[in-house]
C-alpha cells in the first residue's frame, strides 16, 4: 500500500514537472518554427531518454519500482530543463504616452534599469540579456498597463537582438566598444499588432559609461 502511495506521489510530481516544462517551452523563442515544435521535440526526447535511463538503472540495480525510478528521472530532468529554458518576466516602465522603440542595452550595471529614458533606452545585466525571451509587462509611469501596444520582432521571436559598434574616448584613448541590445516597439492604439520600424540612434544616445565590457 505504501509503495502504491509513493508511486502515486512520484507520478504526480513527474507529471507536474513535465507540464511546467512544456509550458516554459511553449513560450521559448524558436526564431522560424512555432514553439510547439520545440515543445514536442524536447518532451519526446525527455520521455524516451528517461525511459532508457530507467531501464538501465533497473537492470543494473535490480531493485525498487521501475515506475518510481522512471518518475524520479523524469522529474530531475524536467527541473534541469526548466532552469535551462527559464526567462525572467521583465516589467518595463516607459514615459506616459510614449510611442516608439524600446531598447534594453547590455551593460555593466549590477541591477536592471527597466525604467527607460525619453528615448526608450534602458540597461540590463548580462544574465538578463542571455536569459530573456518572453514578452514583458509594460507600464507607463502613471501605472497604466500598455502591454497590448507591444509589437515584437516576429511571431516566433518577440525580442530583436542588435549589435552596434561605437568609439569610446577615455583619457585621450579611443577604444571600440560593441553595443548589444534587446528591443521591441510600442505602437499607437490604432496600430495594434503592426510593426512600425522605429529607429533609435544608440551610438549617440546610449550612456557609454554603462556599456558592457568583457573583463
């Protein structure tokens, strides 16, 4: 009886873990193919791989419940993949009534600066830059939620990644620095869902003192 209860608990944990992973994958950036393909491929590979490992473990140890072993392996693998595909949910604050491009620049700041300036520029850490792919929450300074006015790069990839080079002069020395950024657009209410191709001259407007530099 205790074995059955344990198997039930482990089965529920495995199911919840795999379901959470599937939801996470469904939000992932796949560039061209719909994220459903990534979800199906990863879940199928996880299931088959876990089954093979469980069989090997069972044959090697020849003890315990095969079902319980399978559920433990699925749960562990799912948790690892959930962390791998994790994306922080950013809340970007824009000036009241702002319409235009939002650009989050990779920088050396220790904490994300998500309250963008009048040019739509904010600054993020390398961890945020590397991990972020989900659509953010966007609020005006007065608290109004304007997330429905966000337009992403394309249907499969919300954030557009950009790279620019800029010359930075410090103590009479000129060094070339690369600007890496994530961007999307805030469009007028009568243009919902329609990309407007706004342009921001990062080279002139970005705070060069905050630019990310490899140590």
